[in-house]
C-alpha cells in the first residue's frame, strides 16, 4: 500500500497531506491464491495490458487517507471477485417464428419502398 498527494480541489490541504492510496496486489507471488485462481487473474491482467502480474487499484475520492484506504481495498476485492466469477456460456437459440415473420415483413416493406422509388415517379428520361 502506498500513499501520495491527491489531486483536485481542496486548497492547501491537498498540497501537504498524502490522502491518495494505491494498493498493489502481486498475483504471481501471492500465497493466498490457488494455482488455478492465479492463472485466471494473470490472464485477466494480460488482457488489460498489465505485464508485471500486479493488480493496481487507487482511491482518492475522499480527503481522508483512512477512507481512501478502505475504498481501495473494497475496489481490489470487487475486481478480484468479478474476475473469478464463472463466465456464463451462451445458450444457442433459434429465432422464433414470430420474429422470422416480422423480419421478412420488414424486408418486404423496405423492398417495396425501394421499388416504388425506382418506378419513375417524379422524373422522366428527358430530365
């Protein structure tokens, strides 16, 4: 966990107090995770462009370092939970008869509209 000066409004308080909190979680070196979980987290990190295997979360909403620390830990836990949730596989379905009929009706209407534009209404060969 690291602290730094936070940006944004706050006057002199911002310039002298380190309220921004950055939590760094080293996934590869963690002993709290089993190998399968580590692999899922590492593949997630690679997909978002992190190459060193460390998950970084920052919080600087509050003017209190303690509140930002709590917020950063909550963000970290939420991010890990989101990655570890099993991805629901899509169940293939067929279009319903009604949706097929609506689609073909819409295509027919569009075709009729374009055909009516081609029929020469409003212009002649002499124009």
